[in-house]
């Protein structure tokens, strides 16, 4: 049996009173003609006298956020998707019955107002009500104005209340789709086609991650939720689509922290006849386009750093970055034994499946370099062991033509000159299975259908993946991924 607070009981009684008056407590259709933003943009520069002379009528709707009544007249602020607008209401304008509805209303109720735009003696833009329409009775009170939802966990659990009370949350919620639409327009303008690929799959491919599993009842088949978008999109290059991208959810059964959510939005793009350099140019231009066209600035305060997106961005190889930080030149080292000795000297723990030249280089990078890459940096030249889907560097086959974009010490993108040699690709897949046998539970499966696709011939190509949530964190200057995902994954309440 649910227990209600005294306020909730009073609000339920008021809802029944509305029914007794023949009004639906939860409203019907209400046709609006304006909103708080449109009113402010249109009438802000009018004088008080001009507005009184023209009496421009508007019909608006919103949620009551505060209320100030004195005798037979009063003010209130109502909130719509764009913000707040002040309402003036008096019994002489709306009549006794509607004024009684106003007197009985509570903060959080949703109402409709017909009236004309005016300014108060202090210059505040206001709607002078001529008709008051009850729309929805709020059965729960809003949080106290000056404290809102003080429990951060509750903000994310009850995002609907957070959006009502927190202007910054609403700003982020509306900015994110604008960023995504800008990306789509940017990619479409460069000749890319946006496509959709399957979420359910029977193989783990395209990334190193642990999956979520599910079951297909009709086929009695265990399946995974996809961890990446890569291989289906590259099949489309084989089919001749040449420039494709997808923005979609992927799922990785891993930990949660301020930078990671188990389900997140990924964008991957593939361009035939391009390469690593082409992906660098695409990325730098896409980020600066978002900064200029959506947010309107090039400098961002993010995670304690001032980030400047003005190009050109720095480019550095992984081995050179490690050499700058430690003095060790891994390019000059040829034996795994020497790498293991250096790892021991530097107190780097190496798991059984990491006892190889490439994995040890990556461990050094993670310890000494990654968090130091604050300004936008293209880090390229990854070891082959950690890049199973990337084309070998023709000058040094120990490395591949791959880059990661780092900003603020965090990875933002991962790009390849794509591997299109089916023989080499199959060998890489087989090496992944060997790693799995040594304990790497994130190693890829062998996708023989993809090997067959490559045997028909995939054009040389560049490919890249972007974490859209992290990208939105930067452009909204949010320090946790939960701020930019409307409904982040949360632990169940006790």
C-alpha cells in the first residue's frame, strides 16, 4: 500500500474538486500560438506604451514554477521548453471562476494562458492573462526551489524532475541532438550515406570488449548485443556504397564510471580510397564545424583543462610519445625479452596474454603518456598486436596505420587505414583466438563471412569510430557521461 505525504493527499483532493467542477484534472488538447522564446525575441525591444497600445494576443502553455498572489490579482512564472515567462492575472480580466482555479493551483501544475504581451513598471516582459485554462494537476510537489534534487544519483534516476528544476540539464538535453544533427549534415555534405546495421549478432567482432548476451527463442540461438559497428559497414564498401556511416547504440558489459556507460552511442564511418590522413582531415574539420556552427566557440573548459580546438592539431607516434616521456625508444628494440625487462624495471604488470612487443608498448603508453595528451592530438603508429583490423605499416610491419584522437587525456576517436587483405585478416583473427586461450576474454571471434566478403575485394579505405557521448561531454563542458545521456544505466535502488 502506497503512503502519501500530506501535500500529496491535498493535491489528490484538489484533483477530485476539479472533477466535481466538470474539469478533467489531466487535461485535453490545447492549441498554443507562441512560447517564451518567441515572445522574448519578438517583443523585448517594445516599450511598455507600445505593447499596451497594440495588445498582441498570444496563447501559451507551461508548468507553474512560482506564484505570488495578493487579493484579487497575482503573478506567476510558467515554464515551457525554452524557459520561463511571467504571467499577470486578475479577477477582473478572467472572471471569478477562472480566478478561483488560479487561487487553487499548485506549483508544478500545467496550465494554458490566453492573453496579451505587456511590460510591468520594472520592464519585465509579461503576459497579461485574459483566460486561464487548467490542463494538468501535478500530484507530486516539485523539489524546493533553491535546492532542487540535491542527490546527484536521484537527478539521473528522475531525469524528468531534473529537467524541470535544472536549466543546465535542459540546455545539455537540447544541445546534444543539435550536435548530432550537425554531424549528420557534415557527413551528408561530404557524400556519405547514413545506414543501419544489426544490433543482434552471433559473433564478437569490431572491438575488444565483453558483450551482453541474449537469446533468440524462435531459433533457439544465443546472441550478443553488438559491441561495434565495423564489420557490417565494411561489407557495404565491398558492395560498392563507398562512403557510409552509422550513429547507433552499442553495448559493452563492463564497468561504469564518469566516462563510461554500458550502452553508449557510437559513430563509425568508412570511406573508400581514403586512408589514415583522410580520417585525420575529416575529424579535425568535423570537430571545428561543431564548435563553430553549434556552440559558437573554439575554447572549452573540460575536466580541469582549457581545450583549444583551433587547428592544426598535433600529430605524434606512440613510440615517439613514449620516448619523450621515458627516454625509451621502442622502435630500436627488437626482442620481447628486452621489453619484459623494461616493464619489470618500470613496475608495469604484464598479464600472460600481454607478453608481446606490442602489448608492452601499449602498457607503457597507458602509464606514461595517455593522461598527458591534453590538447587535441592524433596519436598514430600502434603495434599490430592491439590492432587486429588495421593495415600494416609498409615501412615497419610491427606497427599499423592507425590513430587515436586524444583530448583532455581521454580517447575521442579511433581510426584505421583499413585492412582489406583477406589472408592477412584471417591470420589476425586466428591470433586473437590464441590470445583468448591465454586469458584475453575480450579477443575477437573469427567472422568467416567477413573474410569471404573481403575475398570479393574491398577497396582501400579509411575508417573511424567516435564516441558520441564523450564528444557531447566536451562540447557541453560536462565532466560525467551521465550528464549527456538522458537515461544512464543506474544501480537499482536498495
